[in-house]
């Protein structure tokens, strides 16, 4: 009995020593960390834009008749002045010939009336004809002179109609769907266009930004056109197209509190397409010595934004921060960090403030 009691006491004392050696609290949490850095970053305003052609023309017929020739295919590139359609010109050639013959007839009648008026002027002086006969001859000559002017206008009108038989492109651009083919009859009053031509080079991007930036935009733009970049959704910052701000609307949209802007892009590669939605960045200025952290480090709680900062002893602490904006996959911190701190970018859910962490560098 005494031996068993001694063994029990020894085991109890051993367990107490092992418990004293065991660490207290949760084990260190594995996390991924990054650095808060200081560097110059551009002050960029971000928005969503819509690509708009500088010019878009719905081509319609100005005279009626059957289409004799279609000179373009769907989606063709066309030059300014290029023939698109030919309407049967024969009825208009006939109308022109008729107007020219009427002019020739009335010109001959005018010549005779002018000769009669000159002769009557001599005869009325000798009282061989009455004053009324002379005045009638003069009036006839004047009437025929007016008829000649009408005939000449009719000829110009007929030539104009004949020229309208060849429909040309008023701008250089890209054709859409060709609505009518050879043999179709068109009327000058048709609402539906034969084809729509849109200009692709250069091209505009329209976008809107909050009105709070209006004063800065106007001030910076007064010193020279501001740089604008446009990229398709999914493309990284720095990719896409480069253009310049060309238009600031004269009113703020009271419904949305935004100001409408436009930028022009050379679009030599035709990468921007009318109607396309793109992400737009307007470069206002450059902010020197800004503090940036990976955006994944920013957490949001009931008290606002914060980050976990890892101290030299490997302990995590909460640091409230104010985020100014994001630049790519980084966030510009206006206050709360000085630069150089180690911040947790992944694994925050496992972190207890004041507890140890096991840090590994992010990729």
C-alpha cells in the first residue's frame, strides 16, 4: 500500500511539471504578409465608358427608283466619296433631256420676242403701231426671260436628281448591314436607311465621373489635355488604349450627381468598337510619397477599415486605416500607416489580436 501511494504521488507530480511546461493560449496562426511601401502614384479617376463614333451616317436614297448596283458588302471599309449604291438613272436622264429641250425652245421664243419688242419700239415712234402693242411685245419678252430662268433651274434640278442616282459615302468608316440589294425599289421618303456608316478612326469614349472632381478636372485640363486610358473589362491597368480628354459637359446631371466627359482615341488598330463598354482611367496628377499596401490586406469592421500589422516579435495587432483609393491591386492609405510596416494579406480569419503569427511572404 505504501509503495502504491508513492507511485501515485510521483505520477501526479510529473503531470503537474508537464502542464507547467506546456505553452498557454492558441498556437501561432499561419499567415501571408506583405509590406506597406512609399512611392509616387498617379492620381487617377476611374469610370465606366461607352465607345461612340465621332460620326455616324444613316445613308438614305434622295430619289426613287430600282437599285441597279450595290457596290459594297456588309461590314466593308469605305472611303469618303466611295460609291455605295446606284439607282436606275435612265428616268432622270430623260427628265434632264426634256428640261434642256424646253430651255432651247423658250430661248428661241425669247429671241423672237426680243426682236419684236425692238421692232415695235421703232414703229411706235412713227405711230405705225399703238403703244399697247409695243408694251405687249415688251411684256412677252420679259415673260419669256423669266421662263428661261425657270428652265435653267429645272435643268439644275434634273442634274441634281441624276447625281443622286449614285449614292456615295459622306465619311470614311465601316459599313453595317446592307438593307437592300439589287432590284429593290427605294423611295426618297423611306425611313429605313440603306446602310449605316460609322467612323472608327478616331473614335470617342463617353464616360461620367462624380461632380466633386469637376473643379480639379477643369483646372488640370486648362493647362493641357488630360491623358485618358480605356481598356476592355478584364484587362489589367496599363493595357488598353491611350487618348486625351476633349469634352467636359456644360451641366451636371442632377439625377446622378455626375459630369459627362468625352475622350478621343486614335484607334488605329480599331480595338475600340462603337457601343462597347470599357473601363476608363483619367489621369489627374501624380501623388508623391504615397503609402500603399496590397488591397487584400484591407479589412472592414464595425469601426471602419483596418489592417493587421505584424510586429518584430511576431505579434499581430489591429491598426485602423483610412483608404483613399485603389490603384490596380494596391490601396492608397491616407492615414494609419507610415510605410515599412509588415501587414497580413491572407489568413486574417485565423488571427487573434495580440497573438503570435507565423508569417510567410506573399507571391
